């Protein structure tokens, strides 16, 4: 398939620049197995799901991963911390770098008291860097020196509100350079309503990095290679998924990162617990084995995220729903509205 098959027109005014309040006041397009889409509010999600279903969240936590600082020459430099190379908040990271001139290996970059030594250039703007601290000390330094890494289509600087709103309410494990945005719509009252409905929940972790947000290069999808991202499936999550399947409930993934985690962890007829790195690129033709329904935001044209949703719900069905969402004035991307996709 060609990248141009996953395009659509979106007026710039429909790119959400800020979140709605409360979180679950966003709109929800429901794409059922048959028939036209239904237009609802996200707070109506308990009416869309059914008793016995299992919601699976991504509990990663966004860190203030965007660093603005200076090179030894005094020139400006920007780093986006993308992936911890040792797991957790360690010293060694893979980062995207940007400066007026190439960043040289061996350079020590300064970011408001936090230092980063450039160990190697990896190509395509990526660098291996070593920070001067780790763990709680690094978390404290990032809180001071770093910025919330809002996507470039949000055309403003991050505010104090973003520190809370560009984070899911169950974010637990720090390490992401972008939010798992489908989870941004959930509130504590909504979770309580889902529980009262008989919908259970569990969590996995995928630290969101370049594999999720970098664009596809080239027209042939088969030639695109995803950047690896770290994931973890706890024992209790694997058990909850097996139990949901046994009772006839649906496994409902909250977000494309959760889909990629569960499909990567599938082995010998079940989702296996454990940790790993995934480079899975889900596109039409993929046989979904771990996921039965999907809660997701509206994604950029020609993105790997939109391609995944098309693979799950059917390319023409999904793109037709996107066109209807544009006509109906839905808000798009990270701070935008959401949809539920239930495949045929």
C-alpha cells in the first residue's frame, strides 16, 4: 500500500490547541461493526462498552523531555530525550538534537544546571547522550530545566496547565516523550461509572518515543522501519486479559500504543507478561490477535497511528468516519476528540 492512501483534508482550525474541561467533555465518535457512526460524548463511554469488557491502559508518564540549552561554543541547542538506554530514569539516553550547526561527539551541553555529554551521533538527528545524574536527582533536574514536549502542531509554548493535562490520570512510570493521548479523556468519575457498569481495567507500559510520533518516510509502507520502544506487560495484566477472554469479554485497548504493546506481547495464543522492545508497524493486512476494540484519538494524515487504526477498523470505514468527523467539526490530534472503533 502507498502512504497517499492514508490522507485526508483537515482545516487547520480543527487542530486542537488546548484541552477541554472536564476531560470527559470531549466528543466521541463511535464506529460500530455495522452501520453509520454515532456521535456522543466521551462521558457516554460506559453506555458504549458492556459488562465483562476489559479496558487496557498505558500507564507511562510523560517527562519534561524537551531541553533548551547551550553548546560549549555558546550556540543554542535543543534535545528531546526519547528513550532511556538503561531503563528507567538512568544516565544514558537516545535523544533527538537540533542546533544551527552539527552537534559533535564529546561536546558537553548545558541545560540550566543539567549537563549532557554527547557520546555519538547516530544519524537522522539522533544522538546517544549521557546525563550527569539519574533517578530522583534527574527527575528533579528535569522538573527545573525541562519542558513538557507538546507536539509541534500545538502552536504555543507549554503552560502550567499542560503539566497536568498532557498526562493521563493514571500515569505512573516516567519515561515518555509524548502522551498516550487516548487516555487523556478519562476522569475519576468516569472510571467509577465504568466500574459500576461491570467494565474492568488493567495497565501495561509503553514509553512513547520516535516509533510512535516520527513520520513515515517514503511512499511504500513496506519500506518504513519503526524506531524501537520499550514496553512491559505485568503478570496481573496478562492474567486479566486471559480472564476477560475466558468470560467472553472484549479486550478494549486505550490508544494505539496499547495495541502495539499487546500485539507485540502475543505468543502461543495469549498475551505473555514480560518486558521488551517493539518495532512493530501495524498496517492493513495485520491479523489482530490480542485486541477486540479500540479507544483512540484522531491522528495525523499519513501517520503510522492512522495506518494502525485503518488496519484495525478497515481503511475505507475509518477514513469515511474521519471525513464525517471533519464535517461535524470534531477537534483533532492530542488535545482533540476521540473515537471508539469496533471492527466487523
